[in-house]
C-alpha cells in the first residue's frame, strides 16, 4: 500500500502553493488519492509557509505527522522540519548550514534558484523543484510535462518549453534516487477524479442551490468562497459584491433575499461579530439567509490564517433576545456541497438564518474524490403570489407565514421593530407576544429537522467531534484498530438545534472522548447541557493547527490507558 | 382624487413636525409620477424619520439603524424593475450609516436617498446629530457640540454623486419637484431635506430657515461640479435649495446587467446534474 507525505516549505511569495497545487493535481491524475494541508502566515512575502500533501492508493481524509519527502524551497524549511522526516525519507532542496548533519532522511542538496538562473531565469526555480520531486516519486514524466504545458498554455510556447527544460533539469539532478525503492505502486481500482477544497465546495454548493447574490468583505479563511462564486458571476448571473464592511455585507444579502434572490454571505469570526446585528434583523424580519463563518483562532484578530473550532457557542447564541436558527458544520468538501444546499432549502422553508461553520482547515484542505455526489435536493418554496390584502406575517399553526416578494400585487412590509401581521410597527404588547410565539414556534419543527450525528459505536472508546475533524477521527479510528483498540465515532455536522434522540446514543457510549479545536470543549458542554449526559474526557487543540493522525492517536491511547 | 399611496395609520410624530410635510410631498410625488404602490420599495433605518414607510402604501423594508442604503442597493440589484427609495434621518444616514453613504455613492446604484435632516436626534431626545452646528447645546453636549457639522452635499459632490439636491420641509410644492427629478433620475440621487424639529431644535426653526433659504435660479448650472461644490459650502446667512449637481453616468445596475445575460436575480433553478458535470471539470 502506498501512503506517503510530501511537505513543501518556503517563504511566502516563493511559490509553495503553486508547487503544491501542481503536485496535487499530478498525483491525482496519476491515480492517487490526495489530502493536502496548508499552513501559512498572515503576510504576502517572507516568513515561513508550507503545504503538506498526503497521497495514497486509497481514500485519505487527514494529514500525518511523519514526512517522507521534505522539499525545501529555502534553507529555513530545512531547519524547521528536517526532524519530521522519516528514516529512509528524502530531503530535497536548499540545505541549512546548521542542521545538515542532524537530519534523519537522505539529503539531496539542490539550489533550485541557481539551476533556474543557469536555464535563463530564476522564475523557473519551482519547475526545477517539481522536476526533482516528480523523479523521486517516480511519476511518469510525460504526464507531468503535459500538465505543465496546460498550466502555462496562456503564456506561450517559449514559456512552456523553458518550463519543460527546467522540469527535466530537476529530474536529472535527482539521478537514480527513488522514494519508493523496489516497492510497487498499484493504482487503485477506482482512482479519484476530482480534487477540491472546502471553500471551492462551499461555492459550488451555493451555485447548485441557485444562489444569485453573494456579498462579503474579504476575510481569511472565507475569501475563497467569494473567489469561487465570483469566477461564475458572468456565466450564471450571480452578483458578487465586495461590501465596505461586514455590516453592509449582511444587510445587502438580506435586501437581496427580501427582493427574491437566493442570498449568502461569508466571513470569519471577527466579521461575524459585525454581522450579529444583521443576524437579528434576519430573524426579526424572517428573511432567509445563509451565513458562512470560517473559524480562526481569536478573539479579536487572533491568528488570521490558522484553524479553530471555537465559535460554536458564539454562533448559537449570537444576537440579543431569542430566535430559532440552524447551525451546520460540514465534515469535508463533499459534505460542504450538500450542507450548503440544505442550508438554503431550510433557510427558505423556515424563513430563518442558517449559519454554516467552516474553518481554515476545511477551507484550505484539498481532498480527492472518486465521485462528488449531490444527495441533497435543491428545494425552494416558490414565493406566493399575494393579493392586495396580503400580510407578510400572517399567523399560521406552524409559525411560518406565506412569503411573497415585492413586485407582485401584494405589498410586502417587513420591519426590524416588533410588528403586526401586516409588518407594521406596533407597541401593542399582546401582538408582541403573539409574534414572538409565532417566531419561536418554528423551533419545534426545526428540532425534528436536524439529523442525528454520524454514529459508529466502538467497544473500547468513542470519539465525539464536529465539523472538519471528521476525517482525522475516521483515520485515527483505523490507526487505533491496528493497535487493537476499537474506537467508535459520533460526529456532528448538524449542530443546532441539536437533533432529537441524542441522550440514548450518548448514554450508551463506553469511554466517550470529545475531540475539538478549542480550549473548553464547546460541543461537549453543549451536549452535557442539553442531554444531561456527562461526557468526561476532552482532547483539545487550540494552537491554530489541526489534529494530525499520529498525535491524536497517541492522545486517545493516553486517555484510554488512564481509564 | 384619492391617492393610492394613502394609508390610515396612527402616526407617531410630534404635531407640527417637518416629517408630515415630507410624507405629504412623497405621497403626491409617487402618485403624480403614476407609480403603483406595489412597484415601490421604501427602505428605512431607525429614528422618527425612519417610521415614514409605515404611513403610506408601498413595499417596506424598515431595517436597522444606519443600514438602509446597503439594503436598498441590494433590492434594486435583485429586481431592477422596482423603484427603490432609502429614507431616514440625519443621524441614521450620516452618522450610524456614514460609511454606507460614502460607499454607495461610489457604486452609483439607481436608488433615491431622502434624508430628513433636522440637525438633532429626535427619538433619543435631543442630542447633537452629525449635522448639528458647532456649539449646539443639549443634555449631552452641555458645553456645546465641539465637533464641526457633517456636510452631506459637499461630500456627495466631492464623490461625484450622480444627483445631489436639497429641499425644505416648509415648501411642499418645491420639495415635490425636487423629489420627482430625484426619483426618476437614473443613478444615486441624494435629497437632503431641511426639516425643523419642533421639539428639540430651538435654533433651526421654520422661521430661521425661511429667513435664509433661497432657491438656485435658472442661471445656475448643475452640471458644473466645481461650482456645485462651492455652492454646497454656502451656509449661514444664506442657505441654497434646489438641485446642486447632476452627472449622468452608468448606474451599478446598468453596468452589471450589461455584463450578464439575465434580467434579474430572482428565482432561478439550475439543473443540478448538468451544472455539477460542467463545474466538476475545473476540479480534475
């Protein structure tokens, strides 16, 4: 079985992401499943950034700690990461003078830039690196050359040729070295066909759902959603507006939704703070909206480019007073597509805000799939064709009023103040009570709407998690099984309202451990509060980096061993 | 003749408030322009002025304090057939919503922004507003306001707003004329309406305005931006009213809809399988 990890590091602006992206696509096209992890700093040039690509001949869902091939686009990468390289692994590229003797892996020192300069321009340095690492990985040169020709096709024949020369030079420098030795590489029976990250998936889900309006203020790690939809603006007639701030962004989305568009906005925690006033407006006016919050560590500006799962309590309780809302957290890109579609459907069905919690780990990680399956139907209740006597907030048994949009015969009156059935401002407290009850009434049906967690009960220990950690729980479970520990997984992608029937599931679990990217164990607290079942152990990580398989496995073993 | 925009409601304004005149002018304007209530969307924020949409028959989005302009921009963008007006007071539009005001001008959406400018906060009971004169004394500004007033017209002209005008609540007929031009103007149209607050502003009264206000005459060229800016600085002994500046340029909606082959952003079903197949090729 092939299961290897390549780490490519360098300074921001050096092209780490470009090399990683090209490599990921080539690996995918060579029949490998890929999982890539991006780690970067909040700067445009300099510093240190890396991408870690795990590839295997079966689906992979998380990153490993141990590296088989370290590609150093600068010497700092060598200094920082050489100790992570497995014995029999390789270190390729720029060598740090201080650390060269201490490395475990085999060293192939190449000055990519010097080689590129010899070929005419230092701009080809990254292609030299691709040549070297492709040879080490034993990738078919023709396939790589074809892809390079495709990547540089817009830049003309000369650029293509020079890149191919650089690629060949890189390969030559590696000589007969091979990462795999005599190990044979069997392409999987069902090779992957697609490679996409969380932000691309969230954008694709919105596109499929019929989204026609997206307003946002750029903020890592959610900007990719805006890029994704903006690239489709012309073709599908989507208005993507870069608002002056997040307050404008959410108010625009609500205006568009009121007028009849399917509208979405996206941000990160700090931007969500600014949107909270608008979240309440969505609730009070009962205007459907989908809001993506790509979490990063904070509070305040925090760590802009790192990952976190610490906004769960915040988004569940954000805004003053009480109102119903849905909170979802996709487990991976494939799930993100479906959950966004579902978010749009439910936002309109119940006329409530739906919050989708992403994070930097989900947003930037690329996952390879054999098939991308859309299981969620695109449901859209048509606006009613109201008559002149139409009242936007007509009382109904379900609390959901028939929704018309302006432009027809009906006058559509919505108000952020407490209002009567026709939407006009009122201070009649009897009406206030009736309207508040009408809005809250939706909650009962919404509670029956949310789906139970992915549940696979384990004999020895049970890992509970939510959102983007699904993949690492899944792989950790497999790893634990190899060590004779049977672990279960209870994983939530629909978090609020909490699904019905949890108490019985939670009560039956042997050694539950809640795994989260935050300090307090927010899901654990929520489950304990809502079900009364004490969950005990937590494994948390809040340094801004995601759980890696070996690390999580060791921590589960440690907790389990204590028990 | 009955005005189709009339609505009988319990109006929460003080007797003698300038808001009544603005409401009357707006209803007559819409009716005289032959619009039907269902074609018009009135977006407002919070404050006494922002209650206006509840007192006439139109579509209403009475949103948050300061946030009417982003909503109005989006309503017009989603359905360009609607006539979209954002209306609120000076505190809402120029204070809480100042950032949106400035950036909406850059977008040039085809909306009309009507600001009831009474130079004071009414609903919160008499504090200084962004347009209060320096030295304005209130329960909060006990030493007199220490800040210079916001000049909405100068800012709009400096930003090359498409249509910039000032009206006076004490002259309904002239206000109607200005509103008619503003509402039918393609692009961002600002109408700042001087409106005495009979309860909290004892300085800028009807008499105070009548003694100073005059209309720009036919000789005045509203196409000249520099002159318009100069005119917008005039305040004190003489206060000009009328259309200060006009610059016809493509609206946001004209630009957007020229680039996409769809007439609006309303209900649009996409064939999921087909779109998925087409889009997945980018992820191979």
